[in-house]
């Protein structure tokens, strides 16, 4: 049995590339994190949410849909990236939240060993692009998805060299 993925979620996953750990912040139902684990894009997948109920939904979905032999899969109840190892090379996904919440999560992003960021705020996309530029993060890919009568802007950023 497969998880049903929206066009937006499929697009987010398509922008991921291999690295040691992929972290899905604000995982909600966990569909993105579970699919990434099943696809073996990464050895380790961490699904994070700051609310117990969505995290329980993610854990229930993982029980149903996580394939045997998939990547190591773990859930964390956390405010953003507070509980993850800053030294591990990671791809960090933060989507489906507002701009202000996203800024709170990425405020100290330079302290992390991230290979790439995949970001999609519900609000203020232009402000996010300007913020990333000011903080040494280059946008290397942008995909726009129209779904449920709304546009979603999905950015992939890397540390400026």
C-alpha cells in the first residue's frame, strides 16, 4: 500500500538529493519523510513536529507505510532543529508553515552542517528569498506548484561558497 502524495509533496521529494540524514521539520502526517525513507535517498530520516497529535499521525503512518529495509526512521517532538545533531551532514526540509515560524527555525542555520535546505513558506516568499540572500544562502532551484487553488513556491538553497 502506498501513501497518496499531492503534487506539492511529490515536488518537495523530487528536490531532495542523497546525504547522510534528511530532516523534515513540521512533518505533520509524515508523508514526505516516510516516502524519502522508502526511496533510500538518505541513510537516516528524522520527522520533527512541535505538536504531539501530528507526530502521532506521522508515527501511525510510518507503522502502516514504512517499508522493511528502508532508511533509519525516527520521530522527534521538538521546536524546530533544537534536538538534532548539528554536525551531521543533512538535507533540511521546512515546508507548510508561515514565514515568521520558518525564520525562527532557520535563525541559527549556519551552525548546522546542512547540504541543502528545501523551504516553502505559506507566506512572504519574497521576504524569505531576501533573508536567504542576506544570510549567505543561494537559491539553486525553485519550483512552483499550483494545487487546491493556491500557488506554492518551493525553494532549494545551499550555503554560499
